[in-house]
């Protein structure tokens, strides 16, 4: 053993949470901004809202951090000049571009975004949701985690605001922390899908199939991460990463 | 000698072939024709404007205009001027049948077989990997595509088939398979799934969806692959039979038997 400083699994969970919490805080600030605007504007329009979204999305994307997509998606009917509206920007190899969304419901390519997980879940629960990892073929066209938070005024849902994060980048950020524990660790979402793992055979995107894991992750799916605490039959421990809806599976 | 690498040079020349001009307008025209003939774009449906079309397809405005003109010349769209104007699909059964015939006969058996093989490779692998990687939520979303499928029309059945295969590719968690699936759907889909014009094949496409879902639920990758491929094979068989039937009747006409 040459490593001098090792991190306990609990500190790894806490550090993972800190990384993701940074994104949550960013999104929450955007939500506050939008809510303030929407409270003051009785009949909001895409024309007035888009510049506000662009003003926070562009710098976030230009900054070479975790964020690869950012924006606001309006509740259908919210805006008087656009029934369906996505104000979403993406960073790619060719610079930052606005997502070209089909907002005409009669079009063949139109997708009702209210049926997609990143809309459906926060709309139903009223709290933020982490979608993925998944292949986001609507926006980034890549392997992505999408974080969305409801924007609501007076209890009425007006839209969701959020970011896309490429799983590659998340892995680059989190894997060194996990390795520092010296133990085999996998980060999984509430469904048991692997975000990343120290075991090279455990691929991001695969399902971690361990007896009792589905049950152990149930509190994550119910948005009550504080209840996660389990030792599986295999001897592996399951630890929630703060309130990020991700968990560590430690040991094998 | 330079010819020793002839095939490589041919591949290179394709890479650097100009993308603009007549070739592109034909591609756009072919894609829209396929969508109209196969029923994905419905009779009377308004097409996007020239500028929207050029933007969404990433081609020059003049290219989109040329493509629409080509469709107009072949009687597949009609243009109305004025406030409620635009280009509208005109689905004339006779002209659509002629179009289908020339499309099927325009490909050799070898090309059709190759197309089906390519689709099988991508969709089959996606289904195989999806069977290992699907969550309970994923299975629910596959079921809902089946439940919402409109099997009463060819277009409805093809939309359901396309959405299902795209979702399966997404469940495989592979961005490359998803991109290839999207590309293949626009390239091969209109031709390969022509059998969906017949109710029998629309029903069997639903049955095949059920088999794929069952295999994914049972975490049985080989069965998911096999069920996906057998559907593509059945579509190919129909296509080749149809091609031979059309050719045989053309031969008879030529020989003056009919």
C-alpha cells in the first residue's frame, strides 16, 4: 500500500454530493431569476424570456465546467407567442448553439416534451430530478445526465429549468475521488444503472445486478435519500450521496 | 502504381465530393417522396416552408426549393398561394403505387438484402444490449409505444415501429447505435418497411414488439436479437417477392401476353 491518504466511503459519498450540489445551486439561482421575472410578468412571451435564459445559459456553457447544456422549457400554453417552447443552449465541438426544437405539434418530428422523464418527474413531484444516465437523442445526442427543477409561481408549474452534463465529464470528475478510497465503488442512480465504477468491467450505463439492490435503492426513487442505508447479501454497502438521487455501492 | 489503392481513392473521392447542388436536392426529394409514399406524411398535410425545410435539413434554400419543385412536378405536392398557403401533400393512390413500383424495382435483390442486413445488424445489436441494460421504467416506455400504436394505417404502423426501435437503441445506452438507428430509419426505413401497407404485416409488427419486450423483460439478449432480426427478414422477404411479382408482370406486358 503506497497510498498515504485514503478517503472513507462516507467521505466519498459526501464529496460526490458536493460536486453535484454545485450544479443544483447554479440551477436554483436560475430558477429564482425566472420565478421573479414570471411573477412580475402577467403575460410572459418567448421574446422577453429567451434573452433572460440566454444570459445565464451562455456563460455557464462557455465556462469549461461540467455543464454541456442549459436552459428553460416552458409549460405548454404559458407563453402567449409560443404554445410549446424550449429555450435551451448546447455546447459542442463547434461552439455554443441553440437547440433547434420542433415546436409545431402537427409536425412529424414534434415530441411532446411533457412525456419525457426530465419534464414528467419534476412536474409530478414538484422537486428537482436527475434523469439518466441516458442517451439524450432530443438535445445533446450523447450520453447524458439531465438535472431539472420546476419553475412555479403560486403553486402553478410554469416550466422546468436545468442543465445537461455529459457522463464522460462527470466520470472524469468523480472517478479520482472514488479511487482514493482504495475500495471497489460504483455510483448508481435510483434504478441501479451505473454512472461510473472503479471496476473496469463495470461499464457506465450497465445495470448493477445485485440481490437486494433494487429494494435498497427504493428511497432514492421515492426522493427520500436519507432513508438509504443497507448492507446487501453480498456484503456490499449502499450509501446515498447527499440528496443527489445517486448512491454509492461499496464492496462487491 | 496508383491504381493499387484504387478502392481507397474511390472512398476518398466520396469524402470530398461536393455536397451542394443537384445531388442534395435529389436526396431531399427522395426523402420526402419516401415519406409520402409510405404514408408517414399524410394526404393534405402541410409541409414545412422552404426556409424551415432548408434549416431543419441543413441545406441551402435553393436546394429545398428545387426539391419541392421536383415533388410538385411528380404530383406529390400541391402549392397554394395566399394567407393559408403552402405546400400540401397530395396522396394520389395511382401515382403513389407507380412511385412504389419504381422504387422497389430500382434496387437489385442484392441491394435489398444488404439493406435488411444492415438494419438487422444495428437494430438486432441494440435489442441484444438493451435486454441487458433495460430498467423497469424502460420496459414501461416500450409498452406504452405499443399501446399507442395506430395499426390501422401504414404510416401509423411505421411510426410505431420507428419509435420502438429508436427507444430500444436508446435503452442500449449507446449514443452510436442511436445515431446509426436514426440515420438508417430515414435511409432504409421507407423501403424496408413497405410491407406495412398490408394489415397482416402491421399485426405481425405488433406481435414482434411483444416478443422483443418479453425478451428484454426476461434479460434474454439472444431472444431479443432474434425477434428483432426475424421482423427485418420477413420485411425483406415481402420486398423481394413484391419486386419479382412486379418484374414478372412487366415482362408479360412486354411480351404482349397481357
